[in-house]
C-alpha cells in the first residue's frame, strides 16, 4: 500500500481542522486498518477461524433482526 496523504495548512483552515481532515483521510485510505492488521502476526488458520466466526455472528444478527420484525 503506497498512499500519500497530504494536507495543506492555510489561514482559512486552522491547525485543528487540518488535523481532523488528516485523520479522516487516513481512515478513508485504510491506513489505520492496515496498521492494526500488521501490529501482530496471525497464522492463516487463526485468520480463517476468525473470519468464519465473524460471518456466523453477522448471519445470526441479521436473522435475529428479521425474526424480530415479524408479527406473530
């Protein structure tokens, strides 16, 4: 991933707004997500297990929402 994020600080937009803009740009570019992923090494088997558990959790959540919306 080679993304250059550059924010110019000028008179109209102060330092605080520039920092907020920089944080938003980093979040949208996926810099924070990439950092968290690279923070520690996970074996491929553990990654797969977490991925399937997350999918199961999403499936149960959506099923619960559907059932909750029905009238008996």
